[in-house]
C-alpha cells in the first residue's frame, strides 16, 4: 500500500504546476475545463463522459464542455451545483496545500459535491479519510485559488 508521504512525493515529482495562484481558479488545458469532460454527467450518469465542442458554456474563465444541450443548460442554470470542488484540481493535493491536475476517471461525488483527483491511487487514498481531507483542502484553497 502506498503511504501518504510517498504519494505526496510522487505528486510533487510528477507534476510541476506553477504557483501563480490567481491564475488557477479552474483546472483547464488550452482553456477547456477538466479535460473536456461533462461535469454534469458525474451526477446524472455516475461516470465520466467526454464533452463535445458542440455543447459549451463559458464560466469562471474556462470553457466547459458537455455531452448534451440538456447537461450544458443544467450547468449554465446553476454552475456551483455541478462544478467540481477546488476548481477541478486534485482534491487530495489541495488538502496538502498544493495544486495538481486531475484525471476524469479519478472522481468521487460526496455529499452532493464532485471531487477530482490526480490518479486512481490518489483517489483511493483520498477516500480513506475524505471528510478530513475536505476540511484541510477548504482551509488551503483560498490561498491556492488566489
């Protein structure tokens, strides 16, 4: 089993995310939020679903993609309900006062909120003490988010 210290070391060595916090409100690549996946689908289909450039909505300085017009419209009506916590960055990294990208497959809906993680192994570690990690991440997030 991977230890927390080893996981943090792996995260730190695997990614080099600049610490210009004001630019990091939403995890995006080339302006597209959360790797182009449909954030609403995590709630309605209980799985990661790729979005399409046919169904987009701009919010918080990022373009969000959806698999359908219905999902796009649900998000547009209430983005805070569907947007991942910590801007879609790895929630475990945020709990350790760091920014890390996330992958679509490493997700958890907990108490009606979506959390994404760096990898499936990190997600498993995150889920071992999720409430504590959420509390830690919420404390660090304002400084990370700018």
